[in-house]
């Protein structure tokens, strides 16, 4: 199995002058590499968000409803946004990017009632006070609940069901919004600095002429806006950085979910044999940690019987959907959560099965400690892989690494330090298995 490594943030930029500006500054300050897809120069739009920590889509004069040759990448950008939404990759869309985000989420984009250009006010909604990015909007404005921002658009959008409106104005009601918990759209140009305003005016002189005080007022407007602008983008960058490992893992497995079952369906007997080595008893409580499509769930249910409890936990919604599609929601309770931060009481489990997960979590020791927390003394942890370490290394064209966590000399002390005693270790030609018991 190959795992996606974080490759930073992708910025889809349609024109040279409509760059990320303050967005890029905040991302780089957070230590996030920024890669630009230059649509105007013919750069291809990635087919998937695999490996991305976040996706930013900037503005442009194109229309989010126009699939003519004037916007040849429209379909590809919408597909990338839909994939990012499905995998819960953080997204930020600006102007055209916001309209594309709305369309990708099931809304519509359409022409407005004429250009809205220049500095003007928007009102933040009550929902903005609890939003991860906009919570401090009022404190950054001299008039609570109001912001003066740079408008430069003639199109608008209708939001899909479930979207949260964050900012509005009378003429163009949709000014900022959130889709789910990790995607934001900004109709206005919050990202601008003095260089950006000058670049916009140079690129679109006729439009700039409709806002005659644009240049004279920019310095004062930016001085008032800067605290809010910087706060919003710093919070976005912090959110992206804190979720980077989880985001890339989820994006990788979202792509795999549709074919996961057919790829590994014949492994059911292997999983059943491994589960049997846990020596669970009827009526006990067991969990498949990182369950994927749930190959181990039938065996776990058979071991604990109808009176026992079986949980299937995964970080990727698409994987749990695949498990439900295979009928495994009838065998176990499927739980969407970070496998390193479990919403379970202490000592609530008797056994944990985990296939191919522990050496890929960001902090294996922290994960093992969390798994120990939710396991009762005497409970069992079984780490399993359908391939031995040497077999996997050869398949990936690399030698066995001396610091490989799953090497016995490395795994045993880590388990001991996190509350487990290693009782059985098998690194065979065609499987890996480590059985540990919770100390206490």
C-alpha cells in the first residue's frame, strides 16, 4: 500500500494578477509549501486532491456557468473541488473560486445585476460569530458586524442546501459562506494588499474607472481591513496545518474506497484467522481500528457473538460508506473519527484489531497510548498486515529500514512504554502479526 505524503497547498490561479497575496503569506508563515497551478500558462488541473493539505481557488473574469472555450478548465476545476469536498480537504475559494465552490457543492452560479466594483460594506451574519475563520469579524471592524471589503465581480451564486451564510449585503446577498466544516467561499477580495489593488486596476482599467475613488481610498481601507484579513487567513492556515496529516490520509483513502473491497475481498479468510488469534470471548467489546470497508468485522462479530459489541472506526467517510454498502453496518457500529482521538470511555474495550495502520499514523506512540486508554487491563491488541515486512519492502523496491516501527526490536519497547506487553510476534513471508496485552 502506498500512502500519500503531504505536498502542501495547491493554489489554482487563473490570471497572473489574481494571485493569493495575503493568503499565500499566511500559508507560508505557517510552514505550508504553496504550489501554484497557473491556468493562464496551461498548467494541468490535478485530477484529485491526493496529497494536498488544502486547495485554494482564486478569481478571474471567467464565469462558473460557462463551459465554452473561454473557460476550458471549468469541468476539471469543478471535479477537483467535488473530490476535495468529498475527502474533506480544506478549501478556500475567492470570487470566481467561491462561485465554483458553490456549484461543486450543488448550488448554482449566474449573472448578477451588473458589476459591483470598489470598496464597500458587507454585514457578517450571526453564524459568523461561531465560524472557525470569521469568529472575530466584529472586533476587526469599527462598526460591529460590518466590514468594508474590495468588490470586483459581476456574477453571483445561489448556495446549496446546508451551506452556512457568513456575510451578506443588499445588492449581492451571498458574500461569504461555509460548506461543511472545512470549505469557505469569499465573493469579495479579502486577500488584497496595495500591490493587488494596483494590479487589478491595471488589468481591468475600464472596470476600475467605475470606482473613481479606488486609488485614493485604498490605503485607508486596507489599514482598517488588515487586522481582519490577516486574522481570517492566519486561522485558515493554522487549521490546514493542524489537519495536514489527517487530510492527506483521508484524501488518499477516499480515492481508494470505491475499489477497496474488490481488491482485497479474497483476504477475508486471512483476516478471520488473524482475529481468531485475539482469543476474544462471547459478550466482549471489540474494535476494528482503521476498518476500511470492514473486512475484519464479520470475524469480530463471530468471536464476540450477538451479545458482544463490535465497532468499526475509520477516518474516511467514503470507507465507512463502502463498509455499509457491503452490509457490515449490520455487524458493527460504524464510527467516523480520528483513530488517535477516540470518543470512548476509558477501559471500555476488550480487544482492538488493526490492519496496516499503526506505522502510518503521525505519532505511533500517541496512538498506542490512546488505544491503551480505551482498553481494559488484560485486553488485547492485534496488529496485522496481509504481507510480511520483507515482502512489502520488496514490493515497494526498498530495503528493510532499521528504524521500521514494526521491527520487533523497535515495536516491543514502544508497546511497553505505552501500556502494552508484546506476547506474540510473527513476521512471516505472507503475513505480519503482533499480539499485545494491556498492562494494568
